């Protein structure tokens, strides 16, 4: 689970399943091969993970969990893509892209790449100026994004990091954990020194009266604790997500690795 504050101030997160923020980008060759070889989607790694701010339409690409590039949407749209606005005509990389929501929807019906509908959008990236061009398969015009200097533009806008969540897990516990929000008559977890500390019981299910998660964009921390509450070692967890059930109950779930 990760969070990132967009330059416009909007807090972006990929913890909702599915979400409209994350976009999976595959190299065109990767995709064509996957379709030809009937590759199962779970074995197909995206080439890039980009995040799209729904508010200001800035786009971010990441490298090893850090922002690598920031792009903004130009007002100009073009009808046909023949050359880049910098003049380049041949040196492009070609991609297909699915939003996390589309991926979720499609992979519930099909589990191999050739069972998925044609990519809803294509993307060309100019290797000379880093502009990229995005064409929705349904759309008629092509959107142009240009790179903005992330280090220069972004630091001026830095905001405070917000609360951190710390999860304390009984030593020896392995398997699924659920934190169920909005449970009246159960304990309320207060923020202390910008931290929320969740102490997971041996059952793996923690009911709290807090209405909803309040994550900042500081990485979560997970620890195994002994019977006196001392933190022994860091715990490894996977699939940390926040889900709203059909009845509106919000659950935070993760799996503790043994
Ligand atoms: Zn934004
Ligand atoms: Zn260019």
C-alpha cells in the first residue's frame, strides 16, 4: 500500500481495490507476446506503473518506489500522431495501458492475456524529449503530456507527511489480519505523536470504532511483539488493502508471512 501527495495537493493512494489512480503500462512487444502465448495474467508483469491524479491530470512514473518523472497534460491535442512536437519522427517506444479498475474488471472474466479485450488505450513515448502521447481507443484525439522537472517543481510544494500506521502482531502469528472499522462499543485508536498503533489480537481480527482509515504517506511499519508488548522484529506482510464491503463496512486487510 502506498500513498503519494500530488503536486496539486491531492493525496493519491493505490490501497482501494480497484482504483482509478494506478495505470498498468505494458510495452507493446510484451503485450503482443503475452496474447500470442496465452500468458496467464498473474505471470505477466507490467513494464511501468504510472499514477494519474484525477484532479489535475498530472501523471507520475515510479522507479524503485520513488517518483522518477512527473508529467502534465498539455492543452493541445492532436488528431494524428506522425511526429513528436519536438520534431522527432521515429524514436518512440510504443505501449498499451490499462487502469487498475479495467484490469480488475477484465481479469475477473479472463485469466489469460489473449482472453482480455483489446487495450483501451495506447501510448507512445518520445525517447528524445520524454513527451508522451495517449490515445484512448474510443477517442478521436490524442492527449499530449510533457515532462516537468519533478525535483525543482515538487519540493516547493512539500507538505507534512501525515500520520503513520504501526501494526503490532503477536509473535508467531501468521496468516490473514482484518481491522474492522466503525464498530461502535469497541476501542477507538487515538493518534499519538502522529502515529496510530494497532495491536492485533491473536485471533487476527481487530474491531475498532474509528470510522475510517487515516493513513498519511509515511510507510506503514509492522512488528512482532512479545507478551509484554515489546517489539521483537519487523514482520513481513503482503497484500495490504483497504476494502469497503457491500454494506459499507470498511476493512483493512493484510497477510502476515510466516
Ligand atoms: Zn494532482
Ligand atoms: Zn519529442
